[in-house]
C-alpha cells in the first residue's frame, strides 16, 4: 500500500540497545542518544519522493523552503547515507539539495558511492561513455544554477569512503568493508568501500562478478552498506545490506541504529530497468 512502511527487526540483531552503556550509570543513555543513534539510509538514486516519505516514517520533520529543505531529526538522532544518491532516478538534484542542506546543518552524514564518484568525473568531462542513468542525472543538473552544480562537485568530492561511528561499533561504507580495511585511509580501502571486492570475471549480462566478503566477515563492528540491490534488507554475519532497489521499483530502506530495526518504503514506480534481474519483495512495506 502506498504510504505504509514496514518495520522489522534484523534476525541478526543483538537484542537492540539492551545493556549497552548502562555500566556508566544514569546519564549513559543520554550520552548514547547524543552520539550514537543513527538512521542509515540505503541507495537513494534520485528517489526524492520515497526519501521524504522515509524521513517522515522515521520521525523527521521536513519543511521545504523553495528548492531547499529544512529537516529536523528526532531528538538525539543523526541521519546517515550509504551513498549512491544520484544516477538513474527521477530527482537527483532534489536528493542532493536535501542531503547537502542536512550535512551543512550537521544533521546528516554521508559516504561516497561509486555512482557519486562517477558523477563528479562525468561533470568534469572525464567519462568517455556516459551511461543512460548518469545521462539522466546530468540532464537534471543542467537545469540547475551553475553555483549549485559547483557545490555538488565540492560536496561529492569531499565525501569519505567510510565512516566509523559509535566508538568503532558501527561502520558505514557503500559496498561494505572487511575488518582489515576498517579505519584505513589507503587507496585499497577506498576502492573496496566504493566497489567491493570485484573479481576479473563477468556474468552473463557483462557485469563484474562481486565476491561475497560479508559471508566471511567476522568483525566486531556492524557494517552497514548498499551497492548491490537485494529484494529485502539482508543480514549476514555482522553486516546488513540496505539497497532494496528503490529505483528499480523495490523499496527505500533505512536501518535504525542501535535498535537494528529496518523501515522500508515502497517505490512509487519502476524508475529504471535493472540489468540484473531484480524482484521486489511485495510483502515489504505492506502492513500485515
Ligand atoms: Mn553502488
């Protein structure tokens, strides 16, 4: 049903916030509220309508001021994005404005996705073969003021490839990150965080085959990522994938941390045809 959101608890959850921080006494929960409560949003790909609906479902207040957004998070919470804000979808400039406005206000964090990095290269004329999805984003940006485009380039260029939050207990990286690369500033760590661990083989549709690093993950930090669309939020060891293919007619998903609950908003349309077969989970986003 349009407008309904599904709440579910990760099967791999560690009993939410129970116990954590209690040893420090009475004001520990408040301290945790101030520093370690995040709502992490999966790959948005220009799906502004679903993002606004998701924010509402998460309890964020959203006011529009002409083109810009004033977003008020619930007390003590911070929004975070796993990257791939742009490419393929219908409203990349609106999504960028919202995230950039929030980042400026200190209410949102974001890591770079491979498509965000590719957009900067495309805007600088460094891409020889622009994909259909990226051409759509470039066209949308061409209708925006020149100053805004310059801000977009500055913003995307400065995005980190990984975030370590909650004293190292939470890692956010677009394509995920194995334990050995967490907190590392190397080019290898950045490449992994942006693209994952790719083999040199390609599948039947010509896409690089990705190794499933999460299957071998034994790290202490919860790794929250996106990048490869899945029909429903996927928990594996201490990792969770939030790319539920909104732009392909799936859902836009957020993870509430430390609660380890996910909320998924159904896409209003199939905005882009996937190259790999993508089956949206029809039971997600429908209240039972
Ligand atoms: Mn990606």
